[in-house]
């Protein structure tokens, strides 16, 4: 049976390249992985005070959507050589209350996306730091730094080339193996 993978996208932009890449990924390696995007745009900024008593309903829903997943895939742009605050907020919310982290032990992988040349390397590697701390086995190889993403998508947001599909299909197949080994 295919593994259930929660996908977090680090952009809220209507025409987001990262979102388009995530949507395309959901059509690849479908026999091994079932990708579902977990929305993070409506999560109030993390404030520990709100975890006293009953936390916001959006936090509770988000946490349960992560807990129920076999694994987590991050698809993110780079903001100022790091990850967007949106994504860090979701990571912080999932990590609390203390001792009840939704992330613990979930195998994970990162696809970083940029219209520029560097494939959002800075975001990809900054993201690894909290994931390691949160005790998530982060897939090391293969890596996915998607550069010049604007050239890889057609006007409907679909991958133009078989090479891209083949590379990212291979990435997801490796991720399925990683999940099986670390789950
Ligand atoms: C950017 N962008 C950007 N790109 C990059 O490769 N490295 C960077 O450090 C940054 N920094 C940055 C900061 C901020 C605040 C914004 C808004 C943008 C450009 C970014 O890659 C581009 O806007 C992408 O299109 C964002 O991804 P989505 O929204 O298309 O998924």
C-alpha cells in the first residue's frame, strides 16, 4: 500500500511555483506514495500562551493531519537565503506542546524550489536544522534543488519535460524506500 505523505508548501502565493511543483509531485510515484497537501496558511502565529487550555482549532487540525501521516515532504521556496516564516510557524506549532511533537520520528524529505540559479540551497539546508532537532530522519540522497523553475512548467503549471518527471519520480521512489527503512 502507498505511504500517506503530508506535504507542506512554503508559499501562499496564488501563482506559486512551489505549489505547482507539489501538485506535479502528487502525480508521480503514485503506486508508492499518496501525497496530500496540508494547508498552513491559516495557522495563527505560534504563541505558547494559546496552548494553555484549548488551542486554536486550526492548530489542533494541523497537528492531527501531521500525526496521521506516515511521512512528511516539504516543498519550499527560499526567502532571504532561509525558509519562509510561514513554514517555520507551522514547524513550531507542530512541535508543541512540549513532549507532544507531531513531527517526532516522521521520515522526511525536502524539495527546494527557485526561479533563480541556486535551487534554494539555503532554504533546503536551513530547513534540515530544525528537522534534525525534531528527531525526523531527513533523506540525505538524492537531493532536490529545483532551479530555474519557471522554465520547467508550462502555462498550466505542469512539468514540461520528461527529464524533470524522471528525476523527481526517482526522488520520490527513493523517499518511499527511506520511509520504509525509517518508519
Ligand atoms: C525571495 N526570492 C528568493 N529567491 C531565492 O532564490 N533566494 C532568496 O533568498 C530569495 N529571497 C526572497 C525573499 C522574499 C521575501 C521573497 C518574496 C522572494 C524569490 C523567490 O524565489 C520567488 O519569489 C519565488 O517565486 C517564490 O516561490 P513561490 O511563491 O513561487 O513558490
